[in-house]
C-alpha cells in the first residue's frame, strides 16, 4: 500500500506540478516571464509529460472505407479523450485512461472520398467504384480483392493506372479537407485535450514503405494535402513543405516505421539513387525532426540480424509487406539505430547528419480506435482483425498471419502545457519519447557536471536544463573534455507492468572511423548483479499464460540513477538514448487465446516486455549548438 501511495503521489507531481521557480525572479534567458493569463492552469516551465497518438486512420482513409468502416475522425477524438464509442465491428469500447492529445492522419490519397459512397444521397454513391466499395459489405474476400485493385491506383501504382479524375478533383479535395479541419478544431480543448491537423503522404514504390505523416502547428488557412499522386519522392514532399513554410505555415513530417521500407527509409542514397548530399541532409532535418520507432506493424529500433549481441533486439518483429505477398528485406536502412550511427558517419563526410531524429511511437491502426492496450486490443483493420477469432483463426487471401501485428505505440512529449502550440513545439525540438503502448514516463538530461544533484531531487529538472540538455538535444560544448553524464528517471505506467531495467544505448565513431554500439544496463530492479560482460540476469516472469494474468510482485515502480559514460572519448562523436523495459506481461495474442479457450500460437511469444525509448542526445567534439534550453 505504501508503494502504491508513493506511486500515485509521484505521478501527480510529474503530471501537474507547477514551476515553483516562477514565484522567484526568473532568469530572462532560460526562464522568460510570461503573463499568467496567456496559458492554461497547468502551465509548467519545467514541462509536463503528455501521452498521445500521432498516427491513426479512420473510415476517411480509402483502405478502411473499403473494409466497411464508416466511422470518421469524430469517433477517434471521442475515444482518445475517454468516451465510450463504437468500434466498426459494433462493439462499444472505452479507454481505461484518456490520452492527452491526438493526431488523426488519414491517407491524403482520396482523403474522405470513398466513405461518402455509403451515403445514398451523396452523388459519389453513383460513382462506378461505389459498387466494389459498398457492395463488398462485410465479406472479407470481396473487400480484400477490392482493396488490392484500389492499391494500384493509390499508394502502389503499376505505372498504367492514374488517379480517378472525379475522386481526385481539386474542388472535392478542398471541400473535404475543410471539413476535416473543422472536425479537428471542434475537438481541440486547450488544457484538457489537444488535436492537431495532420494527414499521411503514402508513397510505397515497389512495396517499400516510404509513408510520412505531415502535421501542422495551426489549423488556419491550410493548403490541400500533398499526396502520392503529386510525387512518390520524399524530396518533393519536403519542397512542398518548404513552400508552405514560406507561406507562413509551420509543419513537420514524421517518417513511418522504417522496418517495412526494404532499406529505403534510412538509405545512404536519396530516393533517386544518388549519394546523400549536404543539401539533402539540410532539407530532411528541416522537415523531419522525428521518426516512428514502433507501431502496429512492428518496431524499427533494431533487428537480431543488425544487433546480434542485443538480447532484446527480437521484440515485435514484422516480416511482411504492407500490401502484397512476399517478405520485407532486412536491411540497415530499415532501422533507427543504424540510422543514428550512419548519421554520425555522414556528418563527418558531408558536414551534416541527415538522421538526427527524435523518436515517437505510432499506431497505424485503421479502425478509428486507439488500440494501444494489450489487454484490450481491437485489431489493426476491420473485418481482417477486429475480433479474437479473426486475429488468431482466420486469414484473408494472400494476407500474412495477424500474429505479427502489435498494438499501437504511443507518442509522448515533455511540454509546458496541453495545447497545440506547446505539444507541437515539443515535437519540433524533439523532447519526445515513444512507448510500445504503456504510459511509461521517462526523462533524461545529459551534461558534464550535475554536481550532487540526483534524479528525483526537488530541483533536479531545473538543474538538468541549466547544466545540461534534455532528450532530443545536442550537448553543449565540452570545454574541459569531461565525460558525458546522464541523469535518468523512469516511472511505470498505470495499468501496466513494473519496470525491469533502464539501458543506455550508445553509438559512436571510433578512432578508426568505424561505427560502434554498446548497450549499458545502468539501473535495474531487485538485487541482481552484472556479470563480467555487463549482462544482467533476467528479471523473472510472473505471467500465468492460460489465465492471461501476471502480478507486479517483481520489478520496480520507479527507477532512477546518474550514470557517467565509462568509455567516453572527447574526440569521438556519439549519441545516447534510453531503453526502458517492463517485466514480462501477457501479449494481446495471449488475452485473445484465453477469450477463445485455446492455447496461444506457438510461433510467437506469449509474453511481451513492453518498453519505452527516449529520443537521443547527441555529442559532438565540435558542438555547434547551445543545447536545448527552456524558452
């Protein structure tokens, strides 16, 4: 009971704490004085943790309307803010804990068009395509066949099929986009629940996923979305984004999980096959500050073939293309950790790192429902995976097993308040972290000397900002060649497992110019001891598989430490990020198996160690940045 009370108190402090320093005379550089009435009541200069979703589809996406989903963005916003809503399969569902913000990101290709075909009073219901879209009804085979026919016209063209002139008309796109924005504005409630306008640009040449979610800071006078119909090249998307910036808009793009890109997402070449240049790196970093490290189609941190010495690299591996048969190639360019390391090397070669991303989790769920809870997973797609039976016992023609499918990840930010401007600005400066679904709070500051300050001290966050930088930032100049020091903190999420350990993943360029990576176990639960190679014994496992249950009798609710890099070399560029692991808990497939009265599938783990990843902090011997101060 005492531990539970302590956990509740810590959570309240982190989520709603006020900046006590605002009562004192503020430093005009780091702590600007802001009129009280300009902010919400929870405004905190030292920033609060907010949990949200940056990647969700509704019936306004062509590939969901064709699977008999007519629920639109309103259903998503209501669900995310905690209301009981309908799932496309007819069930009423409700989150145990509401989210703080939501970005609905329907495909820009035929955005909001196909769903109108279900309305007999809409002229689009008479369109020749309506027969296949509406007529397939709840028939999985018919819907799947219609989907693959439509794919050739949208995200994966065969070269001969062009967009339908009626469905892609400028007037129709403008009308639908304005309605989309209006709905998003309707549910934006500053201080309580934030919505941002976004959409998905869906390039997928040769079944290689290149998708990006485009997100705007404001909803005023927004341009009609740029789509794959305009160009399949991300470089052209960035040019369009630059034009919008010139027109006064503030926006960014988030690349999807790179694990399905066949090596293209983080390739050392551009999308035209030419080596990356300084100008390419500059354009990418101007437009893409974040990347998705996990979503329903697997994680993109790393892979056992990329990191054979990483005992946790085999987490939530997805092997199939987004649309079509075959197997995704396991390439360096699929994975975020490889991108981080290759970015260091590219910076030495061309003068700029094109892969200096922050990270977020994503959903890519296509039902209008935020399905991030293992114990309440409702599937990725309607018809194909919206019931336990469909997920475990039925396969659509030419479709991979749904067992590889995961729940949605969450995108999380450290922001001053729950408003569009503050949430967006946190993403812009990369003070973000992603989780595989749970609401794990994680925080890290890097510097060279935090003195006697320890994570959890009353003033540790203030000292972290003053003497160091937060996740996502560049370390300040190392004038005295001191080793990098991290102040590290993590708190378990509600309705989830205790914490097993926190790891620091470090990548650097050695004296011979080679990429190196090392994983450090820096703090853990219980009285386990590291062996001579730095490996930590497993935390244990309390999961009762037949009952799909577990106990929090192992692990810790909170982990915190200050860690100094024992292998630091001031001459070597490096990055550091946290990986926070929970104790084992039942995977969604184990909950489904219990519901069906069967054993969990043998070809996939019955348990899962949920986790969080922080955005990296970057060290350079030539530090050109003054870090990421409060502003």
